[in-house]
C-alpha cells in the first residue's frame, strides 16, 4: 500500500529532517552524546522493522516510545499510519492533525495533501458528542476507556455506531446510557445527576438503666427491654374457679343423693309394698330428698360447665394489656381483684332428723 512505501522509504530521512534540519546541526548531532536521542533513534529503527513485517501494533509502540524520548514532529505521521492500520481511526485523526500543526511549513506539499485526504476520509467515519452535565467535576467515561471531566473543553470524537456513556461523581447516583452516533454528527447529551438519597435517621433506642451494685462490680449497665403486652387472665381464672367450685358442689350433692337413695332402700325394706306415705314416712322422705339432690347435682354440673366456657370466651375476646396490669390469678375473697369465685358447703334441713348439706357460691366480677 502507498502508506507502507512512504513510511519505509522516508522514515530515516524524516528523522534526519526533524533532528538535524541544517548541516551545522547534523555535524553537532554526529558528535552528540545525548543518550535520549540515541535511544529514540533505536526505537524508531525497531518501529520501521516491525512495520515492514506488518506488525503494526508493535511498530506503533516503538514509534510512541521514540516520540516520548524525543518529540520529533515527523513521527506523528508514522504514528498516524500505524493507528490507521490497527483500526483506531480516532487516534489516527489526532496524530495526523498534530502532524500538520507541529510540522507547519516544514511539511512537504505532497505530504500535506496526502494527510489532508486521510483526515477527510476519517471525518466521514466519525462523529462528535458533547456532554452538558448538571454537575461540574463529574467523570465521563465512554466505552470504558475514554475519560474526561465536566465541563468538557471540546466535544469527544468517536467512531460512528453504538456507544455507552457513564457519568459519575461522589454524592450522586451514577448515570449510564447507551446512545448511537451517526458519521459527521455532533450530538449533545444533557445529563442530570441525582443526589444520593440521605440515610434514614437512626432508630431511638430504649433508655439504659444502670444495674444495682453488687459483688460483681464493674458490670456494664443492662438495657431493660420494654414490657410486653399480655392478655389479662382474670376472666379465665374467674370462669375456671367458678366452674371448679360448682363442680365440687355437684360432686357433694351427687354423693348425698346416693346416700339418700341407700337410706331410702333401707327404710323401704321394713315397709310393705302396700303401705302408704303416712305408714312409711322415712322411706318417702328419703326418696324426696334423693330426687331433690339429683336435680341439684344436674343443675350444678350444667352451671359449672357454662361458667368455665364463659370465662374462656371472655379471655379470648379480652384485649392485651401491659404486663402486671389486670393479669394473674384472682386473689382471696374480699380483695380488690376481679373474677373471684368461692364456695361454702353447709348443713341444711335443720330439725328434720335427716342428714343433708347445702352450698353457697360467691362470684365477683
């Protein structure tokens, strides 16, 4: 290719023109002991060799190193050609532009025309993007390798196609966007960075109460947890207590009923079946008492079950309260606690000559 012939045929001559533009300077350079120039010439020659082998990546590295050691404007052309060969046309554009600017009147006319044609060719394949950011000092990264800082000094030059831009700044949410760029287009991206949301305030902790001094002095104060809400059990204890008292009464009356029935059978054994109530009063009296006690027993069992069930239902529907308030088992009769129950069993039917018992229940709600 034309570029290949140019770079291999003019490389050393271009160095001579740039490094020793006059006979006096050539003579001075021949006796120069500057190690930087010698090293630069060595990298330049390696770059030419790599270029002839079509290893354009290695040639580019050598030319860049040579220019770093000694800024010879003619090397800008060599660098631009290597960029073109490796497909980095944006970097080639920068190198060719710098070549014309640094060389100025020293660039031969045919070489200037060639470079201007290459620049025009590249311009048909690239576009430019400007970034208008709401925050100055933000870092702009395009395609993970082009970096700049807002506000940009000039639009970024990119190849036509699809690109990804990331704008970030401490204290703001990173902005990321994919965009397309058409050749010859200069596009402006307007970016609004959003501030990072402030952290929520810390949750207030319960006060710490100092532990009482003891033999183990030196312990850290222990935070006392807030009391847990518990459901009062007064209705449960009242219902169960009343049920238990009534059940006990039912057991007593049931036992008395059995005893009266046995007494009735003993008395009836001494009577004839044809005897009337007046002839056999004891048997009939025991029979009446047994019936009354059986009825009382059945009633007591039913009321005991109802009392226990009512206490359970009231316990379920009652609302929870702080610990220590309205909870715990009922106190003794006469205390201020609610839901108390008590039972007193006492003799009954005095003066009849027959044994018996009655009960008295006390409920407080």
